[in-house]
C-alpha cells in the first residue's frame, strides 16, 4: 500500500472524527443547557457565535426552536448522538483501513450528496459548493482507494 493512500485515508478519518467531536461538544452543551427552552438556547448560541440573527437560516432555526416540544428536543438529541456514534465508528474504521469503515464512510457521506446538490441548485453559496466538492471527493477517494486495495494478490499475479 502506498504511503500517500494511507495518509489520505488517515486524513479523511481525522476529518470525520473531527466532525463527530464537534457534534459531541454541541450535544453536551445542549444537554447541559437543557433547562433553557429551545428558543432561549438558540438565541444564546447565535449570540455567542456572533452569527447574524437576521440571516435566512438563523431566522428559520429560531422560528423552529420556538415551536419545539420537549419530546422533539429529546428526539433531536438522540439523532445527534446517533450521528456522533456513526461518525466516530467511521473514523475508527477508516483509520484502521477496514472494509466496514469504507462502507460506512461511503454511505454516511454519500447520503448527503443529493441534498447538497439540491441545496446548491436552489440556494447557491460558496459553502454549499465546497461541501459538495469535499464530500464528493471523499466518496470518490474511498471508492478508488479500497477498490485498488481489494484486488486479491492471486488474481493480480495470475495476469502478470
């Protein structure tokens, strides 16, 4: 296996693990701030992160947060936890170059690509374009790296 291939896979593993860590931190902040209602928490996060509260998505978030029930907040927290578990598992599988890590990576990243295309076509931003390019590149890299690696040596020796 080439050093550059291993380095690329490890970089993807770190990137995906970093996303999991960010989600875990956000989830923990959310859980420890659970005594606030969702609207207060959203407004506090917008203020702390210095995000423009008049932005389209921020207003949408604040509007949705005002209508969240306790059960919906618990469901959203459970989904965030599941996302974290999947991304950490993917990261470990990729780091150790396991086939299941590749499959999990392609599935968990690839499922976002149609949404990113839709978002890009309906509301172009540089962030949407970068997200689409990065995620498409990662999925393509995972296909190429593991397909090249998965050819049994007996088959490749047979054709030499």
